[in-house]
């Protein structure tokens, strides 16, 4: 079998398994996942039908298997089995306590059907893969409540504190979806206070209550709003700094979160270029960590902001 045939076979097999995991999946979702055309997905579905798999398509909803049709439990590969352990650690770090507990319970059921050798591999990975400094609050259940509201289509009441405000503001929302971006969890929701769609950073939610009121609106999927964000032109600042070559690697931890674009070596120094939509003050506060070695090339305003911040710090000493 050629590599092309093998790739096609594996894609069709994965589609077959995915059809059992969800009630409806659109051709576009499959196409996006496997980076092929929608026409190719339709050919794959036809191949499944020819093999005797009862697949049907409903306009506006997607593809599904006939009710009651299921294949026997899946045998996991060694790599898939080991991914369970890593997934559990990651969810434990990035999700809240309740969601992490529920995910672990589900994984225990999946691990129960593993072969002996697979269980040994998973146990080994669990002992050798650690994640520290969990950002989740022990008592927080924000993610769990959000997921529940999204699935049940019920409204959510929150008290949300914006960075520039001393008090949390009440919002009544219809949450649409959750996403992770630039080291923070966010969720998209229709906000009744603004009568429009807004995104909210989860760590700024001070209190939330799941209501019993059903959604009053029909909403586009989360992907629609994230794609719309990409098409909106947000003014950006171009920033150039110069640091000694020996210091450049210290920027690697955070530079992508601050709009890093490129760097180039100039003698014993490295010139780094950033394109960021962040306020210059935010960028300045980050750059102050390296102020004893970094030189701002442009913009001049960034130099002035850093100077003002340093002066304020000196005045408080």
C-alpha cells in the first residue's frame, strides 16, 4: 500500500471512529481536521457506505451513524494510551477542580480496558511527567459551570472585574464557548448589559451563578466569533529593542505573548522586533524586567513610559 493510500485509509478509519463519538459532524469540520477538501470528505463517506457502514447525511446538521450501530471497543495504540496520562496532567493544571475530577474519572474508565502492557506504559509516563504551579483555584468551578450553561443553553449571571475598575460589575450572559489564548482562559458570550457579544477572561470572574432561564437568542458557533476577531483590524505598535546576545534567550519565555515578530544579530547584540496591540504601558512593565540590559530603539513613547515608571518607583523608595 502506498503512503497516499495509507493516509487515506487512516483518515477514513478515524472518521469512522469519530462518527461514533458525536451525534452530528459536518463535512467542513472533518475537512478542517484532516486538512482536505469537503469533496474529499464526501468521497470518504461514500467509501464507508460502500463498505456497509450505515452513514446518513442531513442538510444543516451533518453526518451521523444510524442509531444503534456501533463497533466493538477500540484497541488503543501505545502512543494513544500514553497520551491519556499527559492529557490528565494538562487538564489538572489548566481546568478547574471539578472539571479535572470528572476528566480523571472518565480516563480511569478508559484506562480500565487497556491491555497489560499499555497500562504499564501509562503508569510509567504518569510518574515521569509532572506539571507544577497550577493556575486553577482549588475552589473554583468556573469552567464546569460555563460548560454546563453552554450545553443546557441556560443563562449565566456573573460579577466581572475589569482591570481598570475597583469593583466587579454584574453581567447577565448567554455563554457560547470557551477558548485558551495567550496563557489565559476566555469565554465568548452574549452580554445583556452591552446588548452585544463580548469575550471575558475567566480569572476576572469574581462570582457566577447558573440560572434556570433558557437562552432567548440563537447564536453562531464559537469558531464564527474567533474568525471574526481575526478579520478585524486592530491597531498595532511596532517595537524594536536591542539586547546583548547572551541575554536574548531570557526573552523566549514570554516574547510570543507580547507580539514577537523577528530578531537579527548585529555584532554582539540581537535586535528584536515586536508587533503588538497591547497598550505600551503593559509592554513597558514587562520590558522593565530587562531594563538593565535592554535598549529601546523605537518608539520614543515607550522610552518615556519606562522612564516615568522608573521615576515613580524611585519616588516611592
